């Protein structure tokens, strides 16, 4: 039964991940004044890439990168409960808590660094370095906000954190913590102005430069699922989770649209600037938020 | 360096664009209006073409061949030849139409031709009265 | 600014804002130095080269502009086509370096003192410098590329008219003879 | 500690490069320690081709020297031939030429805006401005029959009469663009994130810049109001009112602000042209012996201000139907070599595209 539940969670994450990716392409196209591709496009891209052959090879270490990333994303999805009540769609959340999830969020980028490093492509390595540098700055405000939430709920367990918000969600109870987490969340989502990792005008596609075929598909799928996991995490921590699937979709969608829109109207910071910005503003917000608890 | 809050928030006004209808055309279904005088494919009015090869002389890309036609549509065509254009070389400068004495050679708005063999791009201008 | 030039050099007025001046290869550096110090023509904006093959000379044109960008002065210097070296202006004008590099590649003119005379736009070019008049583009193209197939039926229009006239003549003659 | 220097090629296949050129970068971490420009990926030998073509045949080539803004080339070619042959152009034709040049300048600035915003990952601006440029191209299509390569400004005048109602449509487009420019201000020029990226990057400064032969926004961005339309007027620019915007900082942002103001000036010039254009008059002065037209054995130099700086043509005739020598000098040759190479040293990799776009480097005119 648990296995079926986990499978369902992965399917939902995969489906909604790509659906949101398609919506992202559509919504940003609307901001551009274009129509944008159909929603099926991102699914068919993924499936097409899965049946294609790779055009480059750099040994098994290179292929391990996307695999580790994908396992990080899968575990993330499984450890975050989709709903705040009931038996279904809870995944492994009873076996782990917020701290495990925060730990798993770093697993992917680290694994990727191993793989990309063996390709020897300078742009890939630069992208990874940028990603890791930015990650350090992203984690700081996000951890501050997470710590605040944990202190407030008195537990690191998702169920208890969500239950604590049954009267008032953390977003309104602790707006500063939410702001800190949200800015950092934009960075985690790879949205402007923090999209330094795969900046095409600077480092081609960054870590993804040398990947092709199935492994590119794996990278795309894991990034779609990981995005959904991050949306879930934000909804659970600050918006009190969701009672049923409909509410979950509504809440994640609102959050996702906000991130998309913000990403499409700001210019990209350079790596140093984004680190500086993240360390200054959201971290400061987080610290003040913690002090106000 | 001073960054005002206004400059940080003003870019969000761009989002009002989502309430407007997209400006691009859905190409195969909707096509943009053709413009008269567009420099597209060649047309040649064979009833007036005199086969003088002025177009061939002026073409700097040597894109124009004069080829024989079976039946003369025009008694004034002294050479019995009409131009055929290599669209691999043509640059659509329309000098050939400028120097055409009877104004039989023209460019029309039609301008789309896709083919998988480059050697097929030898274009016989359509016989259209202008 | 003009008075100095009028006084010291034989100035050619091309237009109210464009002047020219002939100098020899030996005078060039000195003249440039004098002009840049005594007049406001202190910027090199273009370095041109014209191949007068029938007169066996290259004509180099050093286009100077003043700081106001309102007037242009061209220093023209003829050099023999076979004795092809010039003093470099790289020390006087930083931008001359790349202009000389281009002329070196395109005309084969050497510039003494310019360290950057390596490949500019061409790569591994062993033929004669391509902008010289004796380099025949058409011959090069015919040697290296093919015409598109299917164009063999091209007819010479003058020949066709002759043929037609002859045919018409004989056609006229035949009925009259019969 | 010894740090490893890696060499990468930024281009010719790179989203952050302005066309088909490449910059060889020595990187220490992400900091550039040496930059070398390489061209030659696009050499078409136009100057050589022109030497074996008659003058009207050569006319169709020159527009291809600069893709974003072909018309200054056509104007230069026509002006040089006219000056050598002593041909006068009618007032109406001159007004039409000014109109075409300013429309092209506006289009080129919008295209630049797409490149500049793209180089900092602000794709929305690019999508908008390419659409707005397309509206200008639509007008060009009606006027000249071509969208990008117009082949319109011809020695002796212009090639076609204005279509019916063209000036009204242009006027309406200017009204639209004027409104759009405010939207661009909010989204792009005043955008705090763009300011953060552009201020203090790629600084060009000092009296020395005049001597080094820079032109266009590079000069105007560091306080020198140099514009050939005013300094060395051609066509009818001495009869039109316009300002030369300048900035003093000399960085990428200053050059962007100069361009922003120039777009408004172009609109102002176009409005004057619409108001002042004579309704009647010849548009074309027939060339004597049209197809066998000859130039005297003389040479000349003409220069116009393009959207990116000084475009100069040296032209020498030799008494035959061919041009003996036509040498093109675009602003990019100096900007891409003697300015860009030292400017990039010490910058971060992420600023390469930013700086290159702001200098307006366009390879086709380097390797005509």
C-alpha cells in the first residue's frame, strides 16, 4: 500500500512538475507578448529525449551526476507530505522530518558537481561552481526561516508544523520569515535575478552543457520534480499545507505563478551580486524574523 | 550607488502584458498581409518578354540563365529565350526588373519555397500578366 | 588649424571638410608627428590601401580626423608594390595596430614595428594576398567551386538572335526561290 | 599559490556573442586575465567583389555589410558615388533618405536593446523590442519591398516613390513607439536589477578616448558630444533640430542611457521630416549612361553616423565602370580590437556579453 502511495506521489510530482514547466513557458510567453507552446510540449520533449541516444560520453562518473540528482529529487518528493491530513500521499514523512528534507536538497547539486566535473567542459564546471557558491548563500536565509518555523511549531515534523498553522498560517504569523524564505525560494527555483547557474549568455547551459539524450531527459525530469518538491515545501511550511489535492494544486500554482512573474521582469545578477544580495537582504529579514519570535 | 524602491518595483508593471492579446501571429493559420511591391519570387509576362537578356547582363550574381522556349508567345521576342533564375544565387535586389525594357519581369509577393534538394532551386518565373 | 597646413604643405581641397596631402614614405612619420602636434588632426580613423597595379604602386591613405570630428585630412603615400614595407604607427595610434594587421593580410604590406601581424580574418592562407589586383577572384572561385548542375542549357542571346535572323532569312529566301 | 589559467573561446557559437566572432579569454576563476578578438568566420570579400562589378551592381552588396542597420552603408555608397560623379540629389530624395536612415537607426536601437537586455537575462525586453522593430520593418517592407536589406538609397536618389499614406502610417507608428519607450524605461532602463549589473562595468574614460578613434555611444557615454550628423553634416541634418545626448560615467549604463535618449531624438527627427518633406519633386536623378556609368579617377571619403558610431567609406574611381577601391570602416573594427581587448581584462566572464553589446560590436563590418 505504501509502495502504491509512493508511486502515486512520484507520478503527481512528475506530472505537475512538467505541467508547471509548460505553464511557465506559456506564462512567460504571455508576458513577452507571445502565445507560447502547447502544454503538451514539455511532456513530449521529455519523452522524446528519453528515447534518444546520448551523443557524448565521458565515462560512468559523468552519468552518475544526473542519477544522483534524480535520486535527490525523488527522495525530496517522497519525504515531503502532500497533504496535511489523512493517510494517503504522506509518503515517507513519518520516517523523516524537515531536517532530512533540507539535507536532501543539497544532495542533488553535489552529485551533479561530481558528474559534470568529469566532463572537463569549462562551462559545465563554471556552472557547477556558480551553483555551489549560490547554494551557500541560498541556504542561509532558508535555514533561518526553517529554524523559525520549527521553533514556532516546537517540532521538525511536517505534520506538527502544518497543524500549528491551522488557525493562522505562518505567512501571516511570521511575514519576515516568509519573505526570507520566499526570496531564497526564488533562487532555488533558478529564477531571475538569481539564475546564474545556467545563464546562456555566460556559460551556455552551465552544468547541462554536455548532457544529451536520456541523461538530459533525466536532468529535465528531476528539475521538474524538484521544483514541485520546493513548491510543496513552501506550501507546507508557510501556507499550512493542503487539505485535499485541489487545494494543493491551487496553493502551489499561486506560488509558482508568483515566482514565474518575478523571474520574467528582473535582470540576472552576477554570481557575486546574487550571493551578496542573498546574504544581505533575506538573511537580515530572517534574523529579524527569528528575533521577533 | 542608490537604488530606489521605485526602480525595484516598477518592472512589475510589465506584467500587465498578460492581459493583452499576444502580438505574434499563429503562422500557418494566420498569415500577415502581403504587401504590393514586395521583393518576392519572379513573374515574367511572356507575352511581352522580348528575350533581350538585359536581366542576365545586370545580374551580378550570375543567377539568370536565358533558356529557349518551345513556342513563342510573343512575336517581338527576337531570341526565343526567356530568363530562368537560380534561387541559390539570387539576392532579390530586383535590378533585373529595373532594367527590363518591356517591364515584363517583376517580383511578386509570394516568397515561400521549401525543398530538400538544393539543386532544385532553379526557378522558372511564372507567366503572369502584370 | 588650416593655416598651419596651408603654410607648410601642399594641401588639396577635396571638399570644404575633406583635405588631402601627398607625402613620401620617408616623410610620413615626421609629417604625422608635425600634424598631430600642430593641428587638431590627432585621430587616425581609417587606414586605406588602393592597388594601382598599372602604375606599379600601392597608395596608402591615412585618414586623420580632428577632435571635433568635423574635418578629415587624408595623408596619401605611394609605395612600390614590390618594396612593401611601411613604418608602423602603432606607437602613435593604438588603433593603427589592427588596421595595419588587416592591410598586411589583404595586401601583403609589411609594417615595421607592429608585433601583431598574424592572421586577421583569413586562416592559413598561402595564396597571394587576396586584395591585390592580380588575385583573380573569378579564377579562384572557378577552381574551388562548381556551378549548380542543370544550368548547362543557358544560351547566348546574341547567338540566338543571329541564328533566328539567319533562319528567317533563309525562310524568306526559300519561298521566293520556289 | 599557483592558480590555473584556462583558455576558453567565447564564440563564435555562443549565445552571449554579438554575431559571428569569438573572443579568446584567459580565465583565472571567472576573472579574465587576457582577451583576444578573433574574426574571420564571416568574411565574404565584399570589397574585392565590388572591384569587379559595375557601380549599380556593387550597390546591391553594400547593405549586407551591416545586418542590424544596413541603410548607413547604402547612404555612404550613394554619397561617395555622387560626390565623385558630381551628382546633386533632389531635396525630396534627401528627406526620404533622412527618413530611411532614422527609421533604420530606431530599428537598430531596438535590436540593440534586445541584445543588451538578453545579455543580462532579461528576455522580456528583447521580445518586446523585436516586435516593435518588426513594426518598423513592416513600414520598410511597404516602402522598399524588403524587410532587412532595403537596397533603396541609390546613387542619384532613392529607388521608389513613397506608397500612399506612408507618412501617416509612420506618424502613427511614432506615436505608438513614443508610448512604448516609457514602458521600456520602467522595465529596462530604470530597472534596479539592470542598474546593478550595468553601473560601473566596462568603463571607458579620459581625454585619450578621442585620440583612439572611438565613436558613437562610447564617446557620448563619456561626455563628448560627438555626432557626425551635427559635426560633419550630410544630407539635410544641418536643417533639422535634434540634441546630442551625453552621459559622463562612461560605463555600460551610461551608454544605455545615451541610446535611450537617442531613440527619442530619432522620433523627434522623424516628426520633423514628416512635417517638412516636400510633397512634389523628383526622387531620382538619372545616372548618365546608367548601366555603363563611370567614375573619374579620383578618391573621396564619406562618413555617416550609424546607430553604433562612425561609418566611413573610402572610395576611389579609376575612370572605368568599376570602382577601383572601396574600403569600409565601421565603428566595430576599432571597438572590437583596440577597445574591447584591454577593456575585458579584469572583468568577470558574466560581463563579457554585457560589455560587447554596449560597445555595439557587429562583426560583419569588420570583415566585409
